[in-house]
């Protein structure tokens, strides 16, 4: 099989690059191992500022609505964080005085939404906050197994029963001007968010929960759908098994599911993620990139991998594959001229040029796609 | 009688202090126990959790070996819900001297330990994780004991017999009347208030910190802090304890406990000022894995959960090698020793022999107070081990117990009846790794002096599983915030808890452990915004 570009990794970076290339009429395949970091996305595209309008447009075409507004996000444990581009699920507040009176609604027995913490933050700001619980008969089936009260399971129910919750909230509501709800709505269809907003007698804001992230999963599904609608080939649940590399050019790869059928392409993008996604692998003595054995930028002294303080930035997070200015990774000291490394596989090695986190994923994805569209191999 | 006067004050909330408080309270004394932090924060919570058969000491110290086997048999009765009767093997590897096995076997028998020489093939059949190259194996009645559970049960029973327990209260000085200690001064780390408490006798049961307590009292115990490093593996690789049949050395005991197994230990002398901040070095980690894999080769490829270290309270002899110092029980009557009345130190010993240590200390207290009541702790079961087995109890309350309910019954024994489980809300899980329910956590907060997440972990195992608290700690923090009515405190507590978990994770921070760490650090920073 032959493509213009094969992308290894179907997370935020891989999908953004894939859509961008398909929009330009290129023929692209994405090889995806399955779950990715979108599943624990906060909804905030941190560090995406420089490409804000471009990513908002790309997402909008995929049906993913964003808030391209500078302001504050109310975080899951009650702190505020500066944002400039978020998913529409995240309500962006101009300042900390988010309301006069707040009604915070949770599901009885759902411990992954931290109402008590949020309420105290608000009370400290002089905002009264009432916490109330709804308990739907339909949700009792979730409780028969004590580990089922988790965001995605609730969200699946809410796709069907959100109107009942709205009815309950209308009864609970008194004179509050803001209603806070957990981000467990609109897993299948983000339009539900608007319907809830319209059906309730006050402003509504959705606040994050413990992962899995319902907005993140929905976004990932929409982006994948967009990529496929544009004609892209998404190989789900597959893994790259080998790459044919000769004189600084990769000509083809093989995958586990396709067995002997080789995927040929002019360009390759590696977007396999960081440690959690197994794009990077660590042992007691080294950190390596497992697919191709790309050259790494890291410390060989394990003592230098960690900061003793959990909440400080950790040196291991800086580790990533080594790249040149155009994001070409190296193998045995030589750049691979038709491959680009994008997203978390870079760690913080390119932080100054491309930022971190979601911003890194998107900005390096655009950079790689632009280079490929420009045709400079 | 004022409300700050007691017959006996016990300093130290480890297993020795808890056991002594229980024994004293059962003999009718008015007891106060003070502990600097929480229960089992010192060596009690930082060891293998091995219920010694005594075999390890049989060759070098017959007296200790005999104490161990007697106490081992007692704990199986009185603390059945804390003990896992696994048995143990002492294996001989090709590089070891098989002649030592003969000497070892005979020494076990003479110490009263029921040892049995096994055909290596039969040993491998019984415990398939053992190194298949073994040339000899001896079966002994070792076991596994949950030290947190044991300590909590002793503490609870002491309180049920009238003892008062002050946690987070550090002894800052003694009140003297001439040549007699008549009381203590304390500082509470949570309320930041000072206190004074009076008693005829004060028992120093503070483990390695007993050195400092003795100094405050004006006497000297020549102790040697010996650090031991250990690793916890994410699976229960072995079902039977595996020891190396040779002179005690590094990393030669592998103990299964609950869902994990623990390899250890090392033995290194450290200065007193390092006792509060022991950490595990990469060299120690490497040594533990390398030596551990000789006992059970699967350890080389098993995920490690965390590394930790404890400090043994050894009492000095004339040797420089910390392994040759006696691990026997030391009960010091400072009146006879230095002429200081009203002050006793109980130290040395082992987790397995804590009850005997408590009995010796309490006998001395009673002698001084002219109380003539015999010790009953060897026969009276601890709360949780009273009555029938927990399985029968579980069956009485639940027709068809879930995994979580079985886990709770395993932790609490018959005490599981105290957990609210009436509604599905009580049964929902906070900690999925260890299957701890909302009901169990709320019950621990109510009954067991839980001030924060770390206290909760010692009483319920919340955060001890493979995820190391990444998800459950936030949920539990929510319950604590509700119970204590303060989220700022709960948030700060959550930060301390995660910092503490990380301290045991980064020494083994590679492979899946690093993946988990990256995920956790991401969630806390970007998703939760802690």
C-alpha cells in the first residue's frame, strides 16, 4: 500500500497533522495503537496561542467547537488557571468572580467530581455555593458494580437521560445565577451541552472530573471521523513492527495486523507520545525510542532523572527524541530526512520553539504538515 | 485524681508501644500512650511484614529463635486476621554450602522450630517461583503479618480497655521530682499546643527514637541505627516466604503480603540525624533486585511498586557489623541501671516478638506499681480476630460477598461488621486497587483517629496498590474534607500524601512505574490543577 504520508500515532498530534495533510489533498494513513493522551485531556490547549486561530478553524471543520478567549478555567480541584484556547466544554471566565450565587450539582455517590473543594474556593471568594445531589433510578444499575461510577460510564447514561437530570436540577435551583456541573455530558453529541444550557434557568458551566475525560474522548472521536471523511486511512489497534531505513530515508513500514503488506510513503511522522503512551521506554539504565531506536536527548545518570518533590517539574519529562530544526529525528547520529517527530515524543526538548503539552502536539503537527506540503524532503 | 494523671505513660505508637498500652490497660492500669506522628510510622510500618518462625536466628541466637517461634504460634491465635499462615522455605543455591543446611536444620529443632528438609523438586512444586537451580530446601513455619493492621488492632484494644491515645504529640521533655520521672511535656504537631501529663512510670517504647527520649530523660542507651532498604513488587510472586539458607545477609528474604511481595533487606549504619529522612539509593535498589532474583528469578522482570527503608532499633554491642548486633529484646530498668526512678525502656526485639516485649515491660511496670495481675495478652484475641474466622463472619453479613467485601473482611477480620454497607453508596469504591469502599473509609475516619490520607493508608491500605494513590487519594481527600469540614487542609494533605508516595517511587522510576508517574504528574498538574 502506498501513501503520501504515514503517521504513527493517533493522538492529538497525529490527528492534527493527518487532518491538515488530508485537507491539502494528500493521501495519509494513521497507525494507532488505541487509547491516547486525549483520554485525559483537561480541555485546555496550553501553549497553543501562536496557532490559536488556525487550530480553532481546523477543529471547527471537524465539529469541535472551541473558545478562543483569554480568561480563567475553573479546575477540578477548585483552582483557577489562565487559558487562551479551550474546548467548548470549558467555560472561560473573565475573572475569579464567576457569579454571585452558585448551585453545584453532582451525582450521589460520584466521587470523581470534587464539589467540596470547588465550593470552598468559591466561598473564599465571597461567592455562595450550594452543593446538591441528583440520584436517578436509571443510574442504580451502574452501582451494582461499585467501580462503575466513573465519568465515561455516567456520560454514556447521560447521552440518554440528560433531560431527567435537567428536570431534577430545575427543582433544586433557587435563585443562583450559575449552575456548575461535572463534565460528563455530550459524549456522543456535543449539542447536548447547548440544550442543557438552554433548558436551565441560569448560566451553566461544566467543570472537569477525574479521567477519563469525556470532552477529550469526544474530541478524539470527532477528529478521527473528520480525518476519515477527508479520505484518510485510520488503522485502529495496530502497531508498527519494523521500518525500512536506508541512507537517511525511510521507504516503508510493516505493522502487526497487516503482516507482510508494507506501507510505503514519501513521508513519515512519528507521534507515538511520551512514556505513558510508550512512545518512550525507560529501563534502569536507559531511555529509548522503541520503534526505530531514534537517538535520544536524555541523561544517562538515573540519579538525574527525578526531582524529589512530586509537584516540581521532573527532569525525565524533558527527555525526548533528538531532532533538527525541521523536526527530523536522528538515527545513529544521522537525520532521517523524510521523517518528522511531533508531540510528546519530543518531551521538553523543543519547548522553546513549540511549547509543551497540547500546544506542543498541535504546533509540531502543523510544522511537520507544512514542511511536507512544502515538499522539502 | 486529675485528668492528666495516669499510672503509666507509654512513649511511642509503634507495635511495641501499642502492645504495651494494651497489656497495661488489660491489667487495669490507667494508661496514656503518646506518639509523635501516627501509629506505625517508624520501623513497625517499614519492614518485611515477616512473621518469623525464628529459623533465621536459629544458628546464631537460640534464645531469639525460641522467642520467635513461641510468639509466632501465639499471634496465629490472637491476631489471626493480621496473619497469613504461608510457611517459609530456606533454600540453598549452588553457590551456597549445603553443609550449612544440616547445621541450620539441627539448630531449628533445638530451638523448638518445626523444620522439615524437603526434596528440592517437592519445594519447587509447592512454590514454583523459587529459583529452579536450588540444591536444598527446608520448610519452616514462617508467615506473613500485616504490621499496620496488627498495630491498629492493639491500639484499638488498648482503647477498648480504657487507654487514652494521643497521636501527633511529641515528647519534648520530662518532669522530674528529684531522682524520679513523674511526667512528660508534649507538643502537639496539629494543634501546636503544649501539654503536661503525669504518671508514676513512663515507658520508653520509641524504637530508634528511644535513644533521644532516653537522652531527654537524662540517661543513655547506646543504640545503633541500622537502615534496612526494601522493595515492594506489584504482584504476589510467591505464596510461601523464601529465605536464603546461609548466614543472614543482604536481600535474602522474600515475603508475600496481601497482593504484593517484599524483598529485603540491607543493613547499613546511619547517623541518628538521618533516621527521619532515610531514602533508598539506586545502588541499594540494584542490589535488592540482583539478590532477590536469585531467590525468585521472576523478580527480575516483575514491576516494582516502590522502595522504602526503615531503621532498626538495635542496641550496641562491641561489634561494628550491624548484622552481628543482637536483635534480642532489651528491657532496661533505669532505676537499677542509672538510679533514675519511674523510667523504663523497652527496645530491640522484632515485630514478631512485640507481644513478649510488651509483656516484659508491663511485668516490670506492675512490679514497680505493686500490681499483681498476670498477663493475658497471649490468650486474649485482638479485635478482628475474636470469634469465628472472617470468612464465616463475611458469610453471615453478605449472601454473596463481592471482591471488595472479601478484601474488607480480610483487612478487618470480624471488625468488618462495623462497616456501614447498607446502601450502594457505602459500597462504592474509593480505592480500586485495594478495593476499599466509602463505608470502610468513613468508618476508619470515625473510629480510628484518622487525621489525613497517610493515616488513612495505614489503616485501610488506600493508596498502597499499583496506582500508588493516583486516583483514590483525591476521592479519599474528598471524604476527609467532608468529615473534617476543611478543604484547604485536605488539599495540603493530598499534596503531602502524593509527595510521600513519590519518595518511594522515584528510586524505582523506570518502565511501568515511570509511565504511571508521568500519568499521575500530568493529571495533578493539568487536569486537577493541584
